[in-house]
C-alpha cells in the first residue's frame, strides 16, 4: 500500500463534492479545503455556501475562502498546512505561487479526454459537437490553461440521449476513483506524467448569451445536440417573433424528425398538442420549454393554457 498523502482540496460546485468525499474516505488525509467565498443569492440575497463548503463543514475540515488566492495571507496559510499535493476540481485558475507550493505538485481533474476540450465547459461542448466518447483526465497544472502533463484518464461513452446533466452525473460517479488512483500513483512514485501531444484541438470556451442561442438554419440533429448540451444549464434559447413583438424562449428538450420541410427555418406549427419548428432538413419537436417569467413546462401541458399566435416564428 502506498503512503498516505496530506492533501489540500480545491473546488466549488456539486461536481467537485464526490472527489472530496472519496479522499476523506481513503487512506489519504484532507488537511484543508479551499472554495469560493459565500455569495448572496436569490431574492432575499441570503449568503449561499458552495456545495464543497457544505461537504467540508460536514467533515469538520479546515476551510479557506480567500477573495484573492495570491495574497500573502493565503499563501502563508496554505504553506503552513504542509500538504504533499493540491487537488483541484471545478475551481478557478490558480496563480503559480499557489500551484507550485506542494512537493508533488498540483493536479486538476478535467471533464474531458485532454488535450481535447480544454476550457471552461468541456461536458457541454462534447455533447453539442456530437461526440460519442468523453471522459476524465487528471493532469499537473502548469502556466497555461489545461495544458499540463497527463497523469491518468478514464473514458466514458456519451449516450444518444445524454444531456449535459446526465453525463455530468455519470462523470461524478467515476471522479473519486480516478482522483484516488492518481494520489496512490503519486504516493508510490509509479505515475509518470505524459506531456500533451500537439494534435488538432477542439476547445470548450465559456458559455455566454452569444453562444447559447439556437440557430434554426443548422441541421436538425445539430440543433438537438445543442439543446441537450445546454440542458439543464445554462439552457439553449431563441427569440420568438410575432409581428412587432419579440420574446426570449428557453428550450429544455427536443427531438428531431428528418423529412423535407414545407416551410422556412424557424416556422412554428402547433398541431395535435405538439409544437414543432421547421429546419433545413426536417422538424424539431419541442418537448419542454420556458416562456419569459414562467416555469419550464412540458409542451403538452403548456398548450392546454397557452395559444401561440399563428404569425409566431423563431428567429436566429
């Protein structure tokens, strides 16, 4: 059995919790957790704890929530923990003064098979781009984003019905075992970092309003992948135009039927409790959507009380 390592764990959202739990339950020791500062959220502006903070409090682990990671105080606090390694999952970019502190380095768990899908949203973009395989990678952090030497990888199939949410959940179930295998390999000295090779790279840029709008001129299957890749968040959206009025509509779920369309892309049809949109190579059937200031609803339920104007159409 490899020796026990002293670990500082860094992460914020729910995706990072399973990794923390796995280390706590292993032979290794979590000597500190670094997560985002509490932020006001909701209408009442109450302070909200990160998912990782909740887990750290549950285990009574020393907790750090610095506004500035490179501050002298933060550097001194982390150095005093005398950790062998830092583990990073779904956290912000670290300054060099932090990631070079531990003797065995700092490694990150990334939700893709690097070097593909470097960036902020790898799960989303792998589904949007119609990939059939994704996975998890642990790699040593260096001066650039997601470019460090690879430690371990685990492949995962992307299923035809997968959304960003379902693939993320499946990844979480495997994240802990990959992190523990990486810690064990570093502890025993059996892991040899492999530099990332220079291949044609597909990136995973941050998702913004501009790159989450549906383009109804795209092929139908591509549009469905786009919707699934953005479900449950941040959610694909479109503009619905009716004469002089436009409104934003979020599309949560849809399926595609390939055929020769009779109308221009974006044309809406309501028939037999179904709502479908013309695209270049068929029709997108909307299964679940969200109108402005309303909750998301199944289309069949929405059509019981809402009537789409006959002149309404989705525009890109």
